[in-house]
C-alpha cells in the first residue's frame, strides 16, 4: 500500500495502450498533477498541445483483461487560483431554429473565474455581465479519465466509451470510487481535465477549467466482469453509459445498474421493477462531446444488506 | 378568488377542446378529485375505461390563445390507502440485447403499496421480493395534466407535448406552479394520473398509482408568450420539453429556459453562458411513453434580482 | 363497386373521428379533389385556413376496429399548372453549427414551378437561381392521408403516426395500395397534400405543392391486424414507421415488414435473416415534421410463391 | 502512374497511424487482396484474429493533413466461391418489444452462399429455409476502408467516423471514387471487409462475407478541405455521415453535400433549396455497428455545368 509521488513530464490526448509512466502495486496510492483541458499547468504555462491532456498512464501490476480497476479519488485540489470557461451555449443543446438567435453572436471567448480554496468558492471575475456577482461552491471534479481500451484502440480524450474518457459528470469528485473494465495488462489508468465547478451537461463546452493536484488509489478486483463504468460514493451506486444519443446512453446505464444489483444484491425481477421503477435516479453528464453520458443511480440505503 | 368544489362524473382520455365541466374566474381555486391511471376511484371502483382519465376540463374566463395559464398545486392528497405499480422495466430503457434476459419473463403484474398519509410513507406490501422491506417517503405528484392544444387536436393522455400531458416528472408536487401556453378560449385545464411516489423516468410504466383529492389555483397571465411548459417552486425555475428522443426534449427545455431568463431577468449572452454552463441542472421525467420529458432548471438564488 | 364523384366543400387540419362526408360500400371508388397544403384549390383560391387540409373523411360501410383498410391510388392528376415550394433547407437536417451559415439568410420564400401534364415535367420558373434550367419528371404523390386514430384522438395533419398522416414518401404515387389499421367504425379515410415532385425527406418543408384530382378505391380486409401502415406496388412490399427519431421509425418499419412476411409468406427465422439481411431496402419519407417516416421494403420477386 | 502488386502478410483491426506496408506515388494503382471480416483468406485459412482485418496501410507520397485522398475502386473480385453471412436480425433495428419474439431463438449461425463470378450471382446454399431458392445478383462492395484519423487515434474497424471505416454502404462498389480528408502524412489508406451482396443497413450484422482481389488507384488532391467522406460515380455525387443516431448521420451527410455543391458548383441558396428540396436522395449504410451511416446524394445530370 505504497504512496507514489509522480511529476508528469508528457501527456496524451488519446486514451490507449501507451507506455506506462509508472507501475504500481494493487492498492497503491498515486499523488500527481493534471493540466487543464487546454494543456496549461499551475503556472498557466502550456505543457501540451491537444485536447484534454492525460497524465499517465499508470499501470497496476497484475491487472489483466477481464478484471475490474477501482479508482478512488482521495483528493482533488485546484493548483492555481485562475479558472476559465468558454462563453457559449452548445448549438446541439438548443432547438435547431433557436441556434440562430441564441448562439450566433456569442463567439467562443474565455470567461475568468477566481478559485478560493479557503472559502471553497468559485467566482466569476470577467467579462462583465448583467448577472450581478456570481459565486458558486467549489466542487472539484475530474472530467476525463479512464483505462486503455481493447484491441489496440487509441480513443481521443474528446470523447468517451466503456473505457471511461471525457464523461464530465459533476458527481465524479472527492470520495467517489469508479470501476472500469480492464482491457489490457496493467489496466493503464489515465487522468486529466479537472473542473472547479460545472453544470449538468457541460453545455458551455467546459466547466471552470483548472489544473489539479490529485491523489487517487488503484485497486484491482479479480473475478468481476463489467461492461460499462460503475461508481460508488457514500450515498449511491451509479452506472454510466457513454454514447450518442442520450436514449442509448440511458439504456447502457440502466442495463449496467441492473446487472450490478443482480450480481451483488441478488435482487429478483419483481424487486428490481419495484425498486428501480419507484426509486431510480438519472443524471446527465456530458451532452457536448461526440458521446453523451448518462448516470443511472440508486440510493444505497434502499438496498438489502449484503 | 372563489373556491369551487367540483365532483367529477365523467372523464377524458384525450386532452382537447372538450366541453368545460366548470367555468371559473381568473384566480379561483378548484377542489376536486382524480381517478388513478386505470380509472379507479377512492373506493377502487372503475369509473372510466381508457388510459389516464382526466378530470375537467376547467375553463377560466378571459383566457385567450396567446395567454399563459398558471396552475398552482395547493394540495395533493391520496384519497385511499391502496397504491399499485406495474412490475416491469420498460424494454426501451435497457440495451436491446438485454431486453431478452431482463424483461422477458416478468410479465406485467401489479405490485401493491400501502399509502400512510400520517407517517408520510409508501410501503411495498406485495408480491414478495428479496428486497426486504421497502418503504419510501410519500411524495405526491401529478403525472398528467395540461391545457387543450391548438387547431382542434385531441391528444391522447398516454403522451405529452407543448400543451403538457403525460410528463410524469416527480418534481410536479405540492407547491409547484406550472405555466402552459393557452391555445383555446378558456384554456381548458385537465388533470389526473396521481402518483404517491415515482422514480425518474417512470421506467416501470407507472409510479405508485393512486386516486387523489386535489386543490389547485388557476391564474391567467396576459401579455406573455411561451412555447413549452414552464414551472416554478421555491427553489427553481424549470422549463419542460416533451418529445422523443431525449436529445430533442433537452433542446426544447434548454431553449425555453434561455427565453425565460432573457425575458424576465434580461440576462445577456455572456451571463447566460456562464450561468447555465456552470449551474444548469437537467432532470428526466417520463422515458416510457411516446414522448419523453426533460426538465432544464436553474436555482433561483443564482439569478439577479428583478 | 360503384364510383362516386364527390366535390368537397369543407376540409380538416386534423385526422380524427369527424363526421363522414360520404359513406361508400367496400370496394367502391371515389373521384374527388384535394387542396394544396396551404388550402388553395385549382384556381389558387384559398378554401381552408390550416395546414394540409384533408378532403373527407370517407366512411366505408362495415369497416370495424381491428380490420384493415386498403386504399389504392388509381389516378393522381394535378388540377392546375402552378406548383410552389418553400425556399429553405430545414435546420434539423443540417449540422447544428452549419445551420448558422446555411439557413440564416434564406427566409422562407416561395419558389414557383410549372406543371406540364402533357410533357410530364415540373420546371422551376422562379426565382432566378444559378442552377440553370431545372426540369424534373412529374411524379405525382400524396403527402398526407390516413384513417381516424383510436380513442377519440384528433391528430394534426402536420404529423404522422400509425394512422398514417403527413408521411411525405415519394413512393406513394399512382398504382400503390396502402393498408391502414382501422381504429373506428367506417375507418374514416382522409386525403390531401398533393406533390408534383419531391426529394427524399421533404427537407425544404414542402414538395412541389399542387392541387389534385384524385381517384382511389377503398377495400376493407377482415381478419387481418396490422400495427403500422403497409403498402404494395408492382415491385415491392413496404412497411412504414412514423415517429422521431429516425432510428425508431426504422425499428417500427422493420418489425412491421417482418410480421407481414411471417404472416403471409410463412418465412422462417433463418430465411428471414438471409432475405432481409442481404436484400432489404430502406427509404426515407419526411424528416421535416414532428414525426419522421422510414419505409422498409422488399422486392416481391424475391419472395416464395404464396 | 505505376501499378504495384502487394501481397499482405499482416493486418490491422484498427485504422490508425500504423507503419505503412507500401509507399506509392500520387496516381499509382495498387493490386492487392483482402481477408473476409473474420480474417479468412481465399483458402478459408484464418490469417488474422480480430474484426474486419485491414490490408495496408498504403501511404501516398506527398499527402499532407488538410489534403484530400481520392480512392477509385477499379476492380473488386471475390477470390473464392464460398461466402457466408450471420443468421440474425440485429436487435437494434426492430421494436424493443419485438426483439423478444423475433430474435430470441435465432442464435447467430452462419449461412452459406455460393459465389458464381461467371453468372454474376450469389446463391444461398444452406441452411435450409422455406424461402425457396434465393439467388441474388453479385454486387461486390467494400464494407470497411479509410484513412488514418487525426491526433494519434486508432479507431476500431467495427465502427466508422469522418476517416471512413466500417460504413457498409452497398454503393461502394467498382467504379466509385471515394474522397477522404487526409489527417496524417501519407494519408495511410486501409482496406478490407468485402461483401458479395448486402441489403441496406447490414441488419444481419454481415453482408455475404468474402475475400477479395482488389485493384484501386490513389490520388492526392491539394487545396481542398472536406469534413466527411465524399464519393462519386457516373450518376451521383454522394456525401457520407457516420455516427449514431441516424438523425445526426443524416445531418452530417446533408451538410457535407451542401458544402460540396457550394464549392464546386457555386449553387446559390435559392438554387440549393430548390435542388435539394425536390431532388435529394438519402440512402442508409450500416445501422448495425456503433456508428450508423447515411448517404446524401444528388444526380449529377441535375447540376449546372462546371
């Protein structure tokens, strides 16, 4: 259960079977840093050209295809005071005819935000709007992370899939554990694209983009097989579907949660219909990128004791 | 500001330009009752054959096409102890290949629930499952309601549109005000299909179905024009899109919320991108019926003072 | 097998259980006329206000819910020389970001076409374009037609469903027989919205719009049950799905064709996979209106003899 | 304008920046062979494990990102008599509830076909069905081909994108020229997955799968920029969109065709609306794989002379 400090020197804009920068043991913790989505570090220096640069990949000894990799986000800390966001509403989230009026003149300019890690706030500092002051709670989350996909694929960090990727779900903050299907030896975990705050859907095309100091713990789970990412925090079990359209992402997420509840809680079919029918919750991750993200979740206090 | 007691004797399974059962003044309150979605009343007597029977329609004097009708749900009270739900997971919310395994043998049987209005709980009483006891908070909501659509249409209460209809959003409970575009003289408000509890999406095809005693207040707003239903409670402004697929419902809801924020809060484009991009929330109503429902909402405490 | 001449005097912009203008016997032929989609007749006089005015409905004695109504288009003849089309590309058929460039300045103006029933041509006469001369073959088709839906619904002629409606499939021309599920006594057939020519998808929002003289024959088929419209000409069996999104319309159409091939040709599952997998053809009707239309068809010469 | 004979020895199941097996000059022709989608060659020997093995990649000297690569299919000849297809209908092309009945018992077995290159026919030889004899015209086409995508991506040959890939459009046969946006030096053209026949949509998950001898010519076009693949034969200009859902694939294809017509034919907006509105044709490629394919095409004889 070692803790590794790792200072990344190069980055990837695909998630793939890249050479691991560090090989750790099952259960180890890694402390490292991530660039913001535009490749800028804590000093605003550009360290990488390409979308959503990933730190890593980090390999875990003994992880094999068919296993599950559990990633716990122990700490997510903005490493600078300056955050930024794009000033747009994505054309694909408004009516086709409204795109004309709504988005046309906006351009895609940066808005500036101040991150206050003591007050735990994120405050819009410019450009000037007629919103009045806008101060939001600081809610650090990771937008893009995942494991190498199967078959030698190298998938752009602009998108997502069953390997994870650019999911932009605001529930992926400190204290959450995310489970991925391992497709290659060592699993090869990639991480980057931190947000200080973000609405559902990431409909501006960004959250409040920020560089991060991150600490996370990697565990290999043998003898499990999952098809889509799963996640868990103190309150919820979550299953994640990443694809267009939203209808299909919702199908993947729902099916994955049903499989989880069957496997781990042995919930029968009548129970599943009563439980999910009356208690399931859906949340929407990214609706900006090539694949959309839907989260299907259930409160753990509703589940039978294992 | 009169209060009218109305005891319905016949019901409709379409929302259309039906003869009004009562004409009230702007600002009046109506106390009436609704059948459950299968047409059964507080004594479990079948009073109507056809899906989601509507009480009404109720006309408001002076409401004209182009106005807005505001409906405030003052009280929603289950009028019997027995609730029921279908025992299925809809094939359209799981993976096409999983439908084979997941849904095939389930059939569509009733599950039984006990409604306790003193303890404010909803408890599954049968059939037997291996869930253990399942007791949920009583959260009364109206599944289907709306105003007569334009052009002489009569739209089935199985579906929804910009006139409202079968939206099945769990946020439509006591204390919410919903705004509809008026399409015919008198607006012609219809209401029915009460649920004691319901998950997101109504993916079992029902909530916990129940007859209701309802009290609501109708106000006509002149000089406003809306394209899709809007709603408001103490916490949120909400805009609702009703259509398949989810992607398009989300577009309608987002566009409608943007229009609202422009009209009433004069939020400029930069402010809109910052506010919605970092703070918008999406919720999912019905994903079971011919039209799906997406709610796009923003917390009122983030908005500039009017 | 009588032939009825009927001169319509009023029209409907919904398809519903309207009072029949004529009651005919099973097998009878009707000769009547239709307005263009804007309500203009052969003299360009406006005879109806409202989209896609329907002539009819025509009732057939003995047609009962659960039967099938077969409609054969015997003759479709433009009744004037002037056709027109909208000058737009629908925002929903181009990329959301391209809508800005592509459609913004176009407005929605009429283009004018000359219909020559002797030369069998349709020629663009204005406004001036840099296309050079544009002369197309005259291919008369009916855009919107169908039978009264179930449950007292009255469905706008802007959209479509399993009752038919605004399908805008260019294959619905002379010599085609279309089959509808009967939902009300007498079936109540409605017809209108003739086009002299039209591309796939009706992506300008119109075909070349024209008033028509029409002749069609109505037959009731007992003991059959269909879920979506079917059609047949000398070459193809066709099944039609009407809904958004395209993916779901394709599902409805494919399922309906499979049912047809099982029922009438007793094709087994292995045969179905070989036949449809290697020979099925899809065509796209309307992608402009609230519901989209997909046609799934198979050449009749590939089928076993009945 | 050399002609190169190339005998492939290894294959790829991703399309990416793989080491080129051959570097040719602009305008050169390559004669090579392809495995069937299961990795079997002309002797039915398995030569590669992994879906849709690609021969190549073939580099073209001087091709740079931002250029266009034109690929002309000169000859496509089945290299063995045995073709096969899967015996299924994909669950995603039928109604969710019908999947239960329709597909459940089918399994996924091979059907066998005899390819007769003299008679130009494809004949089902087994298993036994009640279709009677099924003989189709031999229509050789390439299912999967394309150029290396940008940014170091390696994209599975199970899917498609703007780099090409697994499009399965039956119009991609002999005599067609396909244009791809070049994303890496040399373009890196991949080719494989030949079909002797195929229905629209490839809804059985395969065409009649066969190994091929292929001859194709590669030309680099400087100073053009395209966003999606384009294609051309004697009759049509075609633009191709590859994505889920179908609605979005249709949008990409339509936008790309509009760009083409503007660039090469200087068609103005009014002309575009008249031409496409009344004459555009849509065809459906793959609706089986992760990305669907829609082709938007226009007959060349309708276009102004260049």
